């Protein structure tokens, strides 16, 4: 028998017997449909106050499981009826007691079934809140549940959400390098600590505890990367309706500092390195330091993208682990102008009748070279022979940005050459201070002061003597 049919039958019975239809006992575990009249034995309903139904006698009682409790709308449709509750309010703690509000809340289990659990929330310190104010805050929290506007959260474990929902649906929309970065971070840092927790149970305090513990083991920028990936995961969970808020939005991060020094080569060091490199790796390093191309852009460069007449290189694709993909950002798709020395070096290694779609720097089989292999087998040994520190492919990009900034040209031109979306990245991250430029700046500032120094007899000799230590 359906719940709607039971209600209609009970109401009809009440009218025939001249009684009153009492309704539903919503506080009980199983809803009870009660039909009563004014004559008969009293029936004490479950969870009701004493004397509340003393004048009522039971004529018919039908027990329906709580999950099947329904009510009829004006259109005759049956929908789930919300369960009203006042919750429980109590104190916890001795030294700094707090008000705790406890209530029941529906949730969706991992198998899709709807269940109910008890949830506790901290409402505030007892020293700051009276009982009436604490009760008011609890009532505000229960308003959506009692009014039927609360949307049950899915109690899905973080590990299951990431592996079964996030990765299969989000990774195809990302670049391969980005997806690999997410995959490594998730398995290295996130799953060991958050994997078994349900998504709605992970709060800001849990995320803060994770980041604080990681900040003692890894670099601050790595902690920032972990936070950004975690915020992306929770953002997707929020947009898909698994959680109500993103717990990674309000966490505090450690102060950022550069642990690794960014290496910028001097012109003399670069000449020494080029002298130790064989072809085509010498031309590869020359193109890298005089164009500012990223590693993937350099190893994914094709002959059709080199315009010898215009003196430019069109950056329209990138190579990562042997797979071609689109450039990193919209600004990364650009035209980079290079000097004639770069074009001449490219002409020397260009084979006759080469395929325009072929790679500029390719293996014997015509495939793209592996950046890690070239760096470890060719570049590092050349650095040791040249007597300089080991440099990677990104060091050439830092060198190009630093040399370009020292020329005094427009920063916008340098930004476009590097393919940055924001010029702040060009200035704050890629350009590095040069000692020679700092010395010239110190001398120029000192020259501002010297002409206004008090002069006396033989002031010219004094001025010269004062400048000697500065030079």
C-alpha cells in the first residue's frame, strides 16, 4: 500500500467516524499515520511531550519506513516530506568549553542510496555565546533541512572521487604535462593523507594540517603547487554537487622563497659552452639562448615554422615526451624574431630536400629528441668541460630574458618574445640581477651626490680622490 493511498484512506475513515485526522509523527524513526476521535483510550505518541495526545485514541495506525514517508501536493503528486528537528545543544570541554550543535542530516552513500547520519558542529565558545545565541545559530543551520531546501551531500571517499570521476573526466581536457603533474602530486602527497576521508568531511583545518606538514619536508613552491591542485579538485567537486564549499580556499601558505638559484650565463660562459658542444646540439643551444623558446617549443620545432626571409620562428606547437600538443597558453602561440646568426646556423644543419614537416632537431629515425637524454648525455658533460655550473634548458630562457632586459628595450617586446601572458612574470621571475648593472647603478647614484659636496681650495683634487674608492 502506498503512502498516499494510506493518507487518503485514513482521512476518509476519520470523516466517517466523526473523528479527527491527527497526521504524521515526524520525530519517530518510522512515520505513523494516526486517525483518532475524541472518545476512546488515549495513545501516547513516540517522542511527543506528556499530555500532548491524551484526548486522542487510536483508531488506525499504519507504520511506513522513514525513507518512504511521502506527502501529497496540490497537484496530487507525492513527494518526500521534510523531517522537522530542533537538534541537540550541549557543551564540550573544561578549560575552554564550546557549544556543540548536533543534528541529523541526509546524505547519499557511495552506492547512490539515501541515508541519514548525525552531524556535529562547533557553534562558538561558551564565554562568547549565551545559550540563547547558540540555539539561534543552530536553528539557522537547521533552517534549510527543516524547510526541505537542503541538498544531501554525497559521502564519497576522496580517493574514489579522484580516481573514478576527476581523472577520467578532467585529464582529457588538460595538456599531457599538466595531467602528469596532477597524477604525480595526487599519488605522492594527497592520497596518503586524504584518500580514505569522505569529501564532505574534509574541512579547511584538514587541508591546513596537510600543507603545514608538507611545508616541513618540501620547498614552499611545491607546497603552493599542491594547494593549487587540491583547490582545483575540490572546485570540480563543488561544481558537480559533491560538496557545498571549497575547503582549500582559505588555507594559509608558507612564505615563498627561491631555494634553487636561477642560473644565468654570462656571454663569456655561453661562448665557452658553445665551443664544447658538437652539432647539432651547438645550434640547439644557440637557438635556445637567442630566442628564449621553452624546452617543448625547441624540441617540437619544425622546418616549416622557420621563416628565413622574415627572420622569425612561428611557435604553434610543443613537444612533450614525444607527443605534439598546443602551446602552453594563448600568449605562447607567437612569432619570435631571431638574429641572422641563428638563421645562418640553422641553414648549416638543414638537410637538402628536407621535409617541411620534419623536426629541426631530430633523431636518426626522424623523431623528436628526448630533452632529458640530451641534457644528461651532451649538455652536462659540455658544462663540465667548459668549467661552468650545470645548466638546463630553462637556464637558457632565464639568460635570454636577463640579457634582453639589460638592453633597455620595451618590456612589452620582451614579454611577447617569451610568450608570457603577464609582464610581471617576465620581470619578477625570468629577469635576474646582473652585478655589472648594479655596479653602474651605484656609481651613477654616487655621482648625484658628489657635485653638491662643499667645495674649498683644491676641491677638484678632493673630488677626484673621493671618486677613486667608488670606482
